[in-house]
């Protein structure tokens, strides 16, 4: 259990940090994106209690991805950090990309927002993979 929970929480904290940093950076570079986030017909407002899940989500994902890492790490031929990067890329490819395709086909959000989310999820998954490669051998 120690090989799942602690690395998962570390990965989750870094995933949250990456998400926050990328969100703030992209909002500063593209302020029009904030206008879309302010549309209450599409997005919940930040004071809605359900929005706390955005803080909890990376930690839950970190623990889930840590569990999966223990099951599949032997299937990745690479070594060291590259093994973690390959794992992170596969996670993104198998879960992130289909999720974003479903998002763009189902919800009335701009392709730009979905593109930024896709990049953010890729970076988060790569970071999580590196954490697992370093912490769980």
C-alpha cells in the first residue's frame, strides 16, 4: 500500500501544481479564455462546492495511476526516467486524448480550451510517470 498511496499523493500534488501553473500562464497569455470560463451556462462558478473536486481530482488520479504503474511497469522496455515518460505518454494517449475528443464532440467549448486542456493533461501525466519511475522501482 505504501507503494501506491505516498507516490500517488506526491504525483497528485505535482499534477495540481502543473495544472495551476499552466492555467495561470495560459490565462495571462490568452485572457479571452477566461471569458469562456466565466460562462455560467457551461461552467460552474468557483464558489460552487462541487468545484472543490478540481483540487481533489489530481490526488485521486495520482493514486489510481500509481496503482496502474505497479501493474504495467514491467511491460515498458525503457529504463529510468524515460520509462516514466513513456508511461505518462501512454496514459495520456489512452485516456487523455479520447476524453478530450469526447469533450469537444459533446460540449460547447472552444477547440482552443480543449487544446489547452489536452496539453495540460499531457504534462501532468508525464510528471506523474516520472514521479513513479523515481519513487517506485
